[in-house]
C-alpha cells in the first residue's frame, strides 16, 4: 500500500460547470498558434518565416540563450503569420487537410541511452514537456534532475479529471514513464488522490513510486507534492511533467511522432454542455463560440483554470500546458454597499460570507476583484491555504524589497505561481501575489 | 428625474469640473466608499474571494455596536443613579446618547477628515482601518471627556499612530492604544478620578455616591459588594464608554472570532495567561488589588475589550501563527503585571499592548528564523 500524505490546509472552490465525463466533438480549428509566452524562462528566436510549410514536429523557434531547445508546430500546415510583441512571439499556422508528422528515430526504449533521449526530445520539441523546479521554467538539458514528479490528479477549480485524460493510453503512458526513468538519477514519482482509485493506466504504471495525497486544493499541485515527498533546497533540480505529456512522450519514442493532441475539458458556468473534447495544443478557441451560453454580459474565456489560466478570449489559443478551457462571466457592475450586504451568492474562505455554511453549493463567480488594493494585512489567511512549511507573506515582502537572499531562505525555490494562486484568491488586500512571485523568481534567476 | 438619474447627472457635472479638482476627489472617495468597485481581474487568478478590507472593517464596526449601545444606556443609567432619580428606559438611553454621540461624531469627523485629506494628498483611496479607529478611540474614553480632547486623541491616532509611520500597514504601534496613552499622560485630570459619571450643568451626585470607576473602586480597597456580578457582566457600573460591558464585548468579540477577523490564538492565550497571572497574585496577596479575584481582573478595567478588539489588530500584533500564541501569553501576563504593580493600572492593557507591539516583531523574527533554520537543516542533511 502506497503511503498517504494528508494535508489539512487548502481550499476547494466549488464552481458551476464541472465537466461531465462525456466525450464530444467540436469543429476542426481553422488556426493553431505556438506562443512563446506559454513557456517560462525562454527568449524566443525564430527558425521559420511567414509562408513556410511545416509539419507536426517542425521547429518554429528556439531559445536564443540555449538554441538546442526548440518549440515545434503542433500540426502540419503553413505559417500564416508571425506576431512579435514585448520579446514574445506568436506563430500562427493554418492547418492543411491531412496532418503530416515529422518522423523521428524509433528504437526500443531499453536500448537507447540518455543522450539519445535528450537529443530526440530537443529535436522534436518534446523537451518543452519538462518543467524544471525551482523556477518553473523549461528544464535545462545538461542538468540531471534528482527526481521527476508527475501529478496524477488536479484539485484546481473545475479542473479536468486526469483519469479521464489518460484513459485508454496505457501503453503510451508506460513508454513515457520508461523514458523518464532514464532521464533522472533518482525516482519517478506519480502522485495520486487517496480519496478514490485512479485510472488503471496510472494505478498499474510500472517503474514509478506512487504517493497518495489527501486534501483540498492545492494538494494536486506538483509543487506541493514535491514539498512533502522530497523538498527542494538551493542547488537541487527536479523536473515535472503532466500526465498527458507523458503519453505524448511515449508516442514520440514508440511511434516517432510529435503528437500533442490531448483531451481538454470545456468547463464553467457559461458553457452550454460542459464536456471533454479532443483538441491539439495551440488550437484556436474560436471553434467554441457555438458551445457557449448566449449571454448579454461579456464572458471571459480562459485557457487553463480560473486560478492560473490565461485570459485568451475567443480569438485566443489553447495553451501548451492547459487541460481545460474555463468560461466565466465578466464582472460588469459596481455593487452599491456591496461590502455591507450579506454575500449569499459569493464565495469566501472566511466566515464573513455564508459560503462556509454551504460547502457543497456551486457558485457562479465572475471576474470582479470584490474590492480595491490595500496594503498587506497579514492575519494568516495565506498560511491557511498553503499546505507547505513556508511563510508566504514574509516571502512576498522579501521579494518586494528585492531581498533575493532572504527570499531564498524563505523558500522561493519551492514555489511557483500555481502554488500561491490560492493566496492571491483569498487575499483581503487584493494583492497580485502570483506576479510578485514571478518577479522574485526572475530576479533570482538573473542573480544566479 | 429618477434618483439614479439625479445621481448620474451630478456625477457627470463633477466629472466636467476637471481632473485635478478636490470636488472630483471627494466624488471618487464617496463612490469608493459606497460601492464595491467595478474592477475586474487583469493578472493572476481570474476570480477573487468576496472578502475585502471594507467588508472586514465594516464587520468590526458592527461588532463594536453592542458595546456602543450598551455604553450609551449605561452612561444614562449611571447618571440617574448618581442623581438618585428613577426614570424610564428612553430617558436613560436619551441622556447616554446625548453624551456619547457628540464624542463619536467628533471622532469620526476629525479622524475621517484627516484620513480623507491624507488620501487626497497621497493620491490613494481612504483606508477603511480608520473607520474602526474612529470608533475605538471614543469607546475607551470616559463619558466626561471634553470634545476637544477627543479631537486631539483621534488626530494623534491618525496622524502620528498611522501617517507618522508612513501609512497603515507600516505602523508598528496600535494607533488607538498609542493615542490613548498620549492623552492619558497629557490630561490626567480628564482621564482619572471622578470622571466616570456624566453629569449635566449644576447637577451633583447624591451624598456618598462615588464617581470613580468600578475598577478603581475594587483595586483601591473599595467594596464591590454593592455591585451584583450581573451588573459587572452587563456593564451597569461606572467606567469607560464602551469597554465596561462584558456581555456586549463578548457579543462583538464572538462575531469577530466566528468570522475569523479576531485571531482566536491571541484572544485565548491572552485571557488565559491574564487569568493565571491574576490567580498567582491572588495566592501571593497582600493588597486589595492583589487580593481581587482573578476573574474580576478579566471583567473590569477593559481587559476583555483590549484582548478582543485592540490586541488582535492584525497589523501590529504578531503575524505568525506560532508567534500569536507567544504574543497573547506574554501580553496577558504583562497587562496583569502592569495593572497590579504600577500606578498606570487602569490603562495597563494599553501600555502592555504597546510594549508587546514591539515584542511582536521580535517574536516573529524568531519564528521566521526557525522556519529558515528548518530549511537550512534540510539542505545540510542532503549534503
């Protein structure tokens, strides 16, 4: 029996519009985009020009600071446009009718060694699957991670069910695990939820150390899991990878193709039928227009979940690491004496609102901040939702003071934005702590 | 024209006046006060908790209302008791309201006025912390306090206690306790002795009636036997405007504890350590003050009020969970020690809070260092 780690801190935000475990079909997207902004810590350098014909797996741009790290086209087609803005690029591809793939060498995984694996992943663009901790940036190919971590469940609001995402992909998942084992000197950890048995694809995976977690969000965050399994200190490097990318990695080494098609949940209170769709990373979200509820108020279409996702809009694209598209109403009304009236339709972690009396009620939350920005009021609210031995308010203050050494001492190596997203949600002072943390991480990376 | 139409018309008029106009700033301040802003998330989490500082501070003000209302009634009750007259409820409450409301109004007018000017000066919104400060300041004063002292008190609280430390969030001392002690040192004649019964012009108490506070009566060897315990619990004894009723304080405190605004760690540890220290001195004995049963120490002299409403100020108390326990324990003991051994006894809770405000930073420093050390040890073990 695998060990169970129980986390008492955290917060489950119950929203309307959870996905039914049903597959549905949507129209084929008319465009795809690969966006450098999806990848933390890189400086993009273009490798193609407008009008170039590309296949799935053709490199589009690389990291100027480390050129072997390439980012590939998800589909075959023609580069329709290249948009540059603020040192970021967005390469838009018009797909052709038949999806053609670049082919990469396929050898039995048992027979290939680490340098070959790294080389194939770099060439194909699959290296971007690997995210390094600390900093949450694309992994450095010349580093050997202490361990590799996979979170087999997601506790974020309206998150896609990871069991559904990997269903039927047992062989590719196992092949991906086998590849990962060759990349680390330590173990490959797979975290599962202790509340229910996971999909047999993950339960039966071999060569992984299964650890079970029990608790509220952010128990499903890989950063929180790392903290409780083998915490990172200064100088440590571990890698993380999402279950769907493990499958794509397995396909790369068994079929020789870069296939980033994945299962995506369309969720949120503004969606007609919240279901799962098969889409490819970078797909245009315009195809979802007919699937949303007709509404007089504007809607926010988020690639990802409501805590960490990107405000993509219908003219945006599915993010590389996102497994869900969330649609919620935009807030568009100032509330007269809203700070005094009982908030029965709002959600709060505190007992000021009545949401604590109704833990199972599903809320239709909008994008209003529900207040103005104020100075830090440290009353332990951050600590209540962060199940890590970290003092978040002290960490954020150290970052704001540009005191990188103190931020190191206070555990900045162990967290990225998604880990502190709940701190931002519950913040009475409406401080954007995710942005503060990224600022601190960037300063630390420059210093290092 | 409908009411909303009229408001919109006036709003448009104000906007036409110009960008850098004080009228426009006042309009903005007013709108910021009455509305939860129509501001949507732009970065990070797309949804946010319903709680904000306005709602938090409004809850604290609501929690203070029982103390204010009971305080008003008690001022009237003590007044007519001192005169030896028996009148109906509304006459009692009416006198209390006439005495207390001007004090509260002056506090709000001066405090919010200064805060509004400062907000305009610094180009920021009015901070809601001042709502609570402006109510707490009069509640800890005697009913006979002159209005100009109230104005001075709240001015000191806002200008020195908050703005002097470069704004709310950076202040290390609790502004209410800070200003209260300042006034207590400056104007002792208005803060001590026979100042606890409000009397009208040409009114005198009946013979033998004491105007000193119940706390002073108890600690100076006077008899408390003429007060029933219910009188003390309900607050029907002479004392400060809002701190005297344990029932009203507990009612408001319960709201703050239930909503999580007041930290239960601080309140519980402070009351516990205060009680235990009191018991210890009961055991030692030797003076009326030391012999007063420990439970009376918690019921009289604003100890409970200080524990629930002032010591729990999140900005100036300890900010780490472990630190809050230590902070409360030390604060309770210190407050009890000061009131038993120093001449400041009546205001000991305020002085103890100020001292522990400094101590809180030290306690937090140790807690943070422990956290850092644990992380460092982990690193060394790995190496």
